């Protein structure tokens, strides 16, 4: 069969027309030819359906039971099953775990195999669906397409969640209500890197060419930090540039946008000293005051948190509010709509510069002039206001982000463990109620609300109805596990787990109150085979399941008009919890009935598919669902062990408020005192060995790393050939004879080996490169 088939015959008769024609033929004395002419359909077509109708049994002589129109005998999945598969693929892409075309084909084969669907033999030969099926599947579902994903870090995907964003918008609303900021007094600042080598733009070239090149000035460029500030009114102050030099010279800014300022640092990165200079540049233009303060939105970069910076900001009427860590791609206006156009225009400007200066590379002193025109074109009111609007900062909109935008964080969301409270009057019967059962089962919350449906809605719990043939508990556990992607089990498999668990641990279960005479295994088999049970059998079955499957069950129970929550946990020693399910129990005694349940917050796509299905039909583990074959990834519960890395976790906060500022002051004081203490407490033996190694190396001259003194001429720029120690700032020209230097493997800058204390180490990373910027 060809992939693209164009029909040559006229369109087929609609099924509803055929059905009405057959009804007319049955209810009147008209022949099939007259009926066919009346409904304008071919007589042979109607005659075929009449013969089909006459061959039906007497019990099946009902027109709705007949199928009309063209059927698809080779279709593997039904329309409903393909719809579920498409929904699964969309949800997988929304949580940043999208499937490749090959993985989709493998998933289709696994689904057809697991649910016993008829499929082509070629699928079994290659263990995946064919390419023809995949291309036709995409045509049947135009909402799907093959896309190239953008690399996103795990920190960004997990940090951008409703909790962090709600905290930020809560603090933003509080500070805006307190100071009554208008759009002209809400500012956002951020840094970005401008390098001498950027990614070239697309060009037009010959088709079939294996590689198309575009000229750049160097293999690896030098970095210049650009700091920008924009307001919600669409205004922007002149840029502030940090050059990779020790001393700043005014000619660095030749050709820069009017009013631009700058500073220097050997690495070219923003430090708290340079950020303080930027704030002075900002204050000189915006002119805030304590009577007319401004709001400054910024990230948690280490240079923004220095006490000198916060003191200066508070003295000059600047209220600083930080974004949550790793959320700037969604909340920071500059990242949303300004820096992107700026980088594209800078790339084009550098290409034009190279074309106008053939054979000459771009240096850091050319960055300011290259930046001038792109700055004017990108810092427009439209771009700036769009960033503030899309982030929900101005106009203020805390609901700017939809639930689909929070979906990537669903993978790492963990449920909070409820506090356990154990009232004796709600504790079910079990073994040794004073010891074993108290640690095994507990009521965690109670409610006097008689309406179970509203209670479940309030808890975001969706009920999964199951059959009531005596094994409702087993069916409920199967349904809850399947719906939460924690395993596809049948009631027969659960019965085997229970039998093995009880037989191997009879000493633990012997104190369960079941029957007086019958042995415990016989009682379990009576329930599993003959569905015979008393009031306490289900307690035994649920506890044994929790122990056998390393499972915790949260049971929402409605008894006598009162609603309570019970936490059934593995009680046998050595069992670790690996999965959690919800169950709903209604009634007591012989009238008790279990249903499965699922939390809509953690599995929204599954709840949506359940809401579209008739609730009267119980969910079975054999119900078609791609999540049973390939569950969506879900992070496990966090380890209770203490974190090895002792680092401060940043959060969104008003940095200039006194409590936050004092907390940062104490943190920085502790860090400084710790470094001083480490320097003071060097053992004398190590100090002696270090002195001996220094003297020995001075005599042998082994491992000396230094540049030649004959580089360049005297009239050349001395900063191009001079090196400075990153720690003591002593120039290389003043170094002692045979004094060893070591180079940072990251930024390629130099330090004294004695200053860096790197004796015996093969590599060296300077403090700037090893800083803990924006820790989360």
C-alpha cells in the first residue's frame, strides 16, 4: 500500500444515509432499487447491506448493531487507543522527557504486544512498529510533530514550580503595596556575556554542500560582561561593561552607546566591587531616594549579595527583590525579550565588522563600538514592556503561568509526608495493638464532613471505581498502582504475593484476629479463592500487601457519616517504602467496599483520561494505557541522610530588608572567619615541609611556569603581555627568580603557586571559577 493514496472513485455513501435507507426499506414496501433512488445511493450498495441484514440472527435483528461504511481491517489501534497514545506523547514532551520517533515505534509495539492486539508480522521481527505506521499516525494526529528540543538543565526544570513562583509573587505584591511603585520605578537588572566570537547567522549557500563555513575572528573569544537595567515603562539606562583587564581605561569605551560606563577585572566577570560601581552608575541616572524609592529585581548572583552593595542600595532608596534560583528564564524580563534580540543583532554586527575589516580579528576594545547599534535596535519600548508583561511583573499577574508550564517540575515533586496521630478509638484490629500495629497503621486526619465527594475534591483525589464481587480490595490496589505508573499487576499476581508473604511470615501475622479455629494460610486462601472473609480479613490482606510490595497505603475511610484518613505502612522489620497509593473505603463490615484513587496534582493526564471514561465501568489493569508499558519518570523520595555539601540554599527574598540583610552579613562573616581559621591552623610540620619544598625548588628550578620577558616591544600595550597574580595582584615582572606560577584550567589566568597553595596538585581552579554562584 502506498503511503500517499489519492482516491479515484467518488466519495463513499455516508454511514448515516445507509442506515436511514435500510430503516426505510424495513418499514415500507418499497423495493431496494426505489429506496436507493430515493436516497441517491447505488442500488448494489444498498442490496449488499440488505443481504447482510437478512443473515443476522433473530436476536441481532437491530439496525444499530450493524456496521456501515468503510472499515479498517488492518488498523492495529482503535481511534480511542491512538488518542490515548497521542495524549501520552504530548504529556511526555511537556515534562521534558519526550520520545524520539524510534522510541514511539517501540512503544507502539510494546502496547500491541501487552494488550494482545493484532499487529503485522514485521513488527514482531524488528520489535517495533513500522515507519509507515508512524508517518500515518502523525498524519492522523496533526497536533503532533517532530521537533528539535532545547537543552534545559535539571535545576531549571525542577526549580520553576508553583511553590517558588508563588513565594516570589507574594513578596512582589507585598513590596509593591508597601511602597506604591509605578511602572517608572520598577527596574530589572541582569548581566550577560558579549564575546569576540559569537554564533554566526544563517547564510544562503549551495544545496548539497557538506559543510558551510562562516568567518569568525578567533577559535575561542574573550569575554566582556554587559550589565543592563530596564524599567517596566520601557526605559533603559546606558550599558555598563566589565573588561578582562586589571585597570580600566577610558578608551575601552570608544564608540560605546552614549552615557555608557565600565570597569575592569582580570577575569572579565562581575564581582561585588564592580556591581557597586554599576549601582553608582544606576543611581546617577535614575536618581532614586528614600522619599521616592525604586524596586530593583535581580537574581541571586554572589556579586549582588555583598553587604557593601546592600548597604549602598538601602542608603539610596533602592529596594532589592531577588528571583527564585534557576527561574530567571521565566521571570526575568531581560532574559525573556531583550537579550535574545540583542545577541542576534550583535552577531550580525560582528559579521559586518569582519567584512569591513578583512584580515583583522575582533578585540575586546572593539566590543563597545560593535555594541552601539545593536543596543539602540534591541532596547526598544516594545521589547522591554513585553518582557515585564510576559513575566507577570507589570501589570501584576500572579496567574500568568499555566499548569502546562509547570509540568517539567512534576517529575521532581514529592508529596509531603503527613504527621502521624494515633487515636486509639480509630485503630483497626491487628497483631499486638500496643506494639506492632501502632507503628503500622495510624489515623492522620479526621473530618466531620459527611460529603465524601466534596472531601475528595478538596484533597484533589479522584476516585477509581472497581467491581464489587468480593475482591474489591485487590482490584483497588491494582487500579491505583496502574493509574500512578507504579506497576501493572493483576489480582491473581497480588494473590500470589499475599500467599507467599503470609506463609513465610506466619509468626508476624499469627496475632491478627481472623477466625478462632482455622489456620492463617487457610483463612487467606478462603478469601482469595472463595471470597470468604470477616471484618478483619481485609486488614490482614492490606497489611500483607504493604509488606510484600514495599508499599504504603493512604486509606480515606467513610464510616457512619464521619471521614478519616488511615495510613497503612509496612510493619515487618526490614521493609522499606518504595511506593505509595490511595484507597477509598466506604461502609463497614459486610457492606464495606474499596475503590482505587489517584491524586490529580501528581498525575493530571491520568485523571483527565479517567474523567473522559464512564465511571460505571471499573478500571482494570488490562485497560489500554501507554503509561502501563512505559511509565512517566518520577523522582523517588528524598534521602533522609544529611546532605554532604554544606551550602546555603538561596530563595526569593527582599534583600534590603533588615532581617535578610543581617542574615547575609552573618553568613559572609562566618565564611571569612572560616577561611582565616583555616590559614591560621596550618600544622607546624606542614609549614616546615612547605618551606623545605620551596627552597628545594628554588635550587633545582623544577616546574617553573612563567612567560618570556622578551615578549613584545616596549611601545606595545603592556596589558597585553603582563600577568598578575589573581590572589596578591603582584605583576609577573616583579616576581622573584625561579618563582613558580600556575595557570587556572578554566579562565587561563595565573597565580603564584605559593599564594594558591597548590603544591602536589596537577591542576588548579581559581576562586572565581570555583565560586558557588546562585546555589539552589
